[in-house]
C-alpha cells in the first residue's frame, strides 16, 4: 500500500503530464486549458493580419485566459505581422500579456533579409525558432492543437 503526501501527489501529476509525448511551453503554463489553437498567418494583407488578432481575442473572451492556449505562427508574407513597426504592435503586446504566443518563421526571416537587403527587425515578443510550417505540424500532430487559418 502506498501513501502519498501532497508533495508526492504533485510530483506524480507532473510526471503524468510529461509521460507520453512532448508538450509545448504553453501547455506547461496552462495545464487545464480546454482548447489548444494554432492560428496561421501567411498573408501580407493588413485585413487578414487584423483578423487573426481578432480571432485570438475572441477565443480568449470565449474560453478565458486559462481555458485556451493560443499560438499565432507567422510565415511567408504573413511574417510582416511580427515586424517591429507593424501597426498592430500594441494589440500584439496586449494579446501576449493574456498568454498568446507569437512565432515567426526563421526561413522566412532569412529569405526576407536577402530580398530586403537587411534583416527585418521583429517585435520583441515574437520567438523565431525554425520553420513556421514545421512548428504548426508539431503543434497539430504532437500536441493536440487545432489549426485555424482565418
């Protein structure tokens, strides 16, 4: 017969969460989130950039900040959403403080630097780690996220 202390129960719960697959950093922050959504932005159109931010905001309103994990992944021309001088930088900051993660594609950033003649400066909130499409595939196939492309 085993006896568990509160500390032992917490350790057991933490072990159970990590066994069986890789979890994203966001998943560790919101272990009780009802929904996990990845929003794709690959379009340079300012209307679509605003739309993806609106969708993130609406998801937060519906499920609450603890009830949903949201990651916005920008690649191709959509990386412009994450440029430091983008008109939506205030909204990005606000969504980030509500727990929305922002990822930029390293391949796109590198290719844009070649075309622009300089490395684009991205919003300091944006994480740039690997190809954007690969990030989306990993979130969907390995972490149970639902892909939404507004």
